[in-house]
C-alpha cells in the first residue's frame, strides 16, 4: 500500500470534496443534508486535518470507517503519529505534551490523563489505526477530468511526478516512522504557494497532468483559486461569522459552496476550458 490513493469515477452518485474539518462532524452532517447527500451513492473526500480544535475529533476521525468517506492526511494527523510511541506507553515528555497542546489535541490529552490503561490502549490503538490508513494524495477519477486532493501544497508542478515520489515510500513505513521527511512534509505543511497567491506576487500557475488540485491547511475567508489550484479551508471549527465549511461538488463544473456560520452560503462555479476560467457566483445569503 502506498501513500497515493486513486478513486475511480463514481458511477452512481456525486463526489464532494470538503475543507479541513478539525472535529466538525456535526457541521459536515448538517451541510451534507442540505445537499441531499446519499451515503449509498455519493462520496466525501476530505482535505485532511480531521482532528483537533473542534467539538468532535474522534467522531470525525471515525468517519474513515464509513464506506463513503475518504481523506488525505493533514499535519495534525502527522503530529499525533510523531508522538505515537510516547502516547502508547504513556510516557509523554513535557515538550511532547506542549507540542500536542499547541496543535489543539486536548481531546486526546484528556483521555491520556483520565482513562484506565486498558481503555487508553483501546483508544490510542484505534486512533493510530485510523490515521495509519490515510494516504497523502488522492486522485478522483482518471484522464484529463481527474481531480487531485492534497492537504497543503504540491512540491512539484506535475501531478504524476508527485505521485512517483510518494510511491517510493510504503504507507506503513511512513506512519511508523517519527522522522521528518522533507520531501513529503511540503504536502502537509506548505503555505508558500497560497501566501504567494494571496499576496498577488506571480502570474497564475497550474499543475500539469490533472484538471484541478484541491487543498486546505490555510484558513482564508473564502476559497482561493489560482490556475487550477484551489484552497478551501474556511475554518469550519471556528464558530465566528466569516468562518465555515467549504464543500466542492465535482462535475463538469466545479461548484464550490462556502457555508458560513452567519449562516450565509456563497457558491462559486468554476468552468475550466483550456486556460480560461469563469467564476460565477450564483447564490449569496
Ligand atoms: Mn493543516
């Protein structure tokens, strides 16, 4: 098993790509209801960071057990894995605990402190089993209409070259290791591309060999597009107005709806024909 996962085109229903959930399973369920989501036919692909900050990290991570739910890993899942041995043995150092606290992992630390050994064993085993099945890149569909999903950003400007690099590392090895891997860390931690886009520094750039690349990781007030790259972390766990969960329906057009806590909804539709994009806002409020 490698860190790349391909999902064949969904013959029966729709595919939705959702932004960083950070424990926001209840909000996801509410928004999926609004889109008449069918667990028998439709699928959800998440951009990672299922855990930390929000109200139900464990419940959100457990979505990975649903046949309709898929996710790439984010840096928050990676940090838990970095401390897996110390967590399992209940031997966290002060520095390790501080690292987890800074990541918003109070949900896990509370159980670490409170649970009896057998219950803690069950919990940390379940958490690590779920995290260790997560890939770092997902491709939905194949051919020129395929859509790529990654947590932060791609280090190489060719989709297949990024896959080739990932495929050198076995999934089991990656999740068992606690060493940083600079070649792969950009996928989980990188912000330089989205910052460049927000600062308007460069002409638009696209990733070759894929129709769209969808990522999260950096909270923006609304989804940000540059070339065929789209960042959709609108801060679902943060209940203030102007934050919310973005959901992308994959189809001939890319329908991107940002559901704010206000609770307004803004929908953009992106049509890609050659190098021309048309963004149509078709609903506000
Ligand atoms: Mn992140």
